């Protein structure tokens, strides 16, 4: 490859990414510290940046640079091959969307996030319905312009999990449901019941923040290259490996919200901080997909953070930090944090029933995109779905259809990646355990570097070199399957609850 041609292409790619990083910072600021009355100008700022990024990606200058880099010489280095492949895909997808549509979507999304925040505070869906209606109109138009083979939802799903199709995801969900429902039913009938009341003991916010920071640092989060703040909905925002920001939320009567929310976002952050900084601003220095990203967060939150070996190390510091937990026994704590019970809130759901929350959102999104479900009917459809899948009904819009930020961001098609993340996590974790049979002993000592280094070596440093399915095959030696996740759940919950499902 002619060096000068590729260098010009890479320069253009990095500039495009810089605009995206500016957009991320504006979003982070809006969610953490922007004054409420700044929303109108922020919407204009986000619309401008989104439009500039779209114009740069779809303009003739970028297309020319990409074409010359592709034509001049053989691509024999994985990073350059990855960058050319992915930027070609992004450019062709983006060129189907008019700049005005991109700008309007960014503007409406910014306003929708503010409307969602108020609607959630007041538990009034009707406050969020108008901007959501407009966002969905824009998303339907985008899907038509991008094109799809099966249904409109496929065009949006492909943005977050390249190559995935709605019908395939639905089939996987059906298989998962067959395993999750009987396991949840067996646990519900188990005589052993966790004392969940101990999770509601008073834990001051200041002490929670201090403890969560200690855990984050121990897991490997680099505070010199990141920070931790508070937001209504926990999230991770990374502009490069040296600037990765996470948020959490605190409830003084429910410590797990902050504790496991922090570990979840740290999992995302470790992936971002583990990407190769030499390739920052290019696909070779970016994550594979949202499903793979979610595998990292779910692994650290659940496979590590809710395991008994993890708490054999951290239980002492926990009871010292929170005097209200001083008399709690380790066995009772581990059982309580692994309570399996239908819950209203997705982010606080247990590992067994979590997938059912995703199935509900997946079904509603598909129906919204085809027009079979009207926005005004979302609250009722949500409540009906919760009753059908989990046997419970939300007591308010805030605890029902307004609990997630995703729709206000226009992130339609995002939710299925959470369930895929569980499957990826289980298969990766099984491979890591096979490579390091003493992994639990490391956790008992408060040592997480061996697992983190394994993830960095096998996943993080490769950027987008592989598609998700290819990465799973390369790392584990077999294609993606639900079996490792089902094995993990049974191995964990059957002895915890004294059952044989």
C-alpha cells in the first residue's frame, strides 16, 4: 500500500472520530452537570456536531481518500485492513442518510432526553410521548433509506450488532426462554429464601461512593485515564483509552444499585481503556460491537462481582465500611445479592430473569418500527408484557416504560445486545477459566489482573479486527452458543438454592 495514500485516509478517519468524541463529551456533560435551562443550546450544539461528522464521512474528500487507499497496493497489515473495511461500511451506510435527517435526529434526541428525565421524575409518560413519536418517525425514515431484507428493525439492529437479524435474535431468545423460565420456576419453589431485607439497610451515599471507587480501582479502572460521576441512568462514555468516564447512582436504602451498577460500568470502561491507544480514532482501536462490549460489563458485574470468591475477599471491607451490615453473615450476603425474583427495573434484575426484560423491549421495538404499536399505547403494552413474561405489573410509568434512557437517545435496536452480551460473556469466561483453573483463588485474594490481562490479550487489543461471531470462534474455538450461559446459571444457582433444575 502506498504510505501517503493510506496516511491521508487515516488522517481523515481520525478527524471524523474527533467529531464523534466531541459529541460524546457534550452528551456526558448533559447527563452529569449541565444546568436544565441549557438544553436548547445543547440541542443546537449536538445537531451541529452530528451534521459536521456526517458531512465529513459522506463527503467526496473522504470517499476519494478511502478509494485511493484501497486501490494502491495490497493490504497486508491487520489494522489497516480493518480500518479500510469498517470505514467503507460506515461511509456507505451514512451516505444513505441526508445530513438534515442526521441533524434533526440529534436535535430531537437532545430534547427528548430532557423530556424523558422530567417524565420519569413525575412518572408521566405523556410528557415524553411527543418527542418519542418524532424520534421514531425519524428512525423509520432512516431504516427505509438504509435498506433491509427482513423488517425495518433489522436496519437499526445492524448499527449496534453488525450482521445480526431480528429473526435470528428472536430464535435465540426463544431458546433462552426455554432454559430461563423453568430455572426461575424451580428457584421460586426452593425452600431456601434469601433475606433481601438486609440489602435495604441504610448505607450513606458518601460511604457508597468511597467503597465503589475502591472496588473500581481494584478491578483495574485507571482513574488517571478516567473519572466517575453521578447520573440518573448509569453509563460509560469513552473518547479514547486515556479519557473514559463512568457514572453510577446512589440509593441509601439499596446499596446494590450503586455497587453493581459501578462494576457494570467499570466492565465497559476496562474494555475502552484496554483498546490499543496507538490505533485510537480508527476502527482498529474501537470495540467490536455493543454485544461484545456488554459481555465485558456483565462479566465483571455478575460472573466476578456476584461470585462467592469475590466476596470472600471484599466482605470484610464491606462490613467495616457500612456498620448497618456488621452483623450480616457472608453466606446470607452472597445469597441476597443473587436473589432471583421478578423485578420491575431491568438494571436491578437478577441474572436468571434479566433476559426476559430484554425480550419485552425487543418485542415492543419491533412493533413500534412496523407501526403495529402506537406510542400512546406503550404504557399498556409494557404492563401487559411484564405481566405475561414476569408475572408482575409496574406500579408507575417511572418503574415501567420510562425506566430506560435508550429510546430518548434514539437507540432503537440497542436492547438485544444486552442478551447477546450474556451469551458472549459466558463463553469467554468459560474459556478464561479453562486457561486459568485457579481463577477463583485469584478472586479470593482480590487479584483481578490475570483475568483482565487475558481479556486484554484476547479481546481488547484487537479492536474491530474480527466481527463478533468471528471473535467468539477465535477466542473460544467454537461458535456462539447459549449452552455456556445455561451451564453457568445452573452451576451457580442450583447449589445456592439447593435445587436440581
